């Protein structure tokens, strides 16, 4: 193993008024009606012409992603994005989904490099510079499940 890296990401979101359309009797909760019209169902599910509505719906959307990266032994730490409030938006920005990536950079004797993503506990348990046998398929793709589960299973 040549290197252990980590990357922690947080999505930053803002609520926007998203446009949509549906049959008026099937509008999603919180929808604000913009217009309605009588029309035939192109799918033929509704036998009579029915009211079809255009609406806006407050929806949280990812604007950008804050990211923090590092290399072991530097401990993983979450980014601290600065949230802003715009004039046109329905709401201030908020923190959304959090994503964690812990990767091992593995190098063969011939110089070929593979990256294997690991759960945090496994990533932490493997010491820097550990040597082990990694299974590779016919196409040269590493089988990351063959990374040892504990340092005691290391091989030269």
C-alpha cells in the first residue's frame, strides 16, 4: 500500500420554487397552483377530459459541494462551508447529504496502480506501507474485497 487518502464532502442546498405539472387531483403536498386547463389524458387512463395543472413546489436542490481532503496520518475532518442567503431564494442555504470516501492507493511491483475504497474502520486498521497479495482479474481490475481485514493477515 503506497498511500491512504480521505475525502469528506457536504452538499450545500437551497430551496427553490421548482416548476411541475400533474393532474389537478394528484398535485403533490405543498404545491402552489400556477394554472389549470381541461385536457384529454394522452395515456387514456382518464376516459373524460380532466383538469391538468401547472404548479410550483418548494424543493431543496444541491447548489455546490464543500470538500476536505487529506492523506493519512492527517485525521479526516469535515469541511465547514460558509452558508449564504440570497435575495431571490425561498430560503437560506443549508447543509445536505454528507459523503465519506476512504481510499487505499495500491501499487504493484511493476508500477501498476489501483485505488480501493474502504469503510473507515478498515481504512484506519491498515498500517501505511502494508504489503499483501491483491487479487486482480483478467482485465487488470483489482478485487478490493481481497484487501486484508486486519494487519495480522499481511503477506509479503
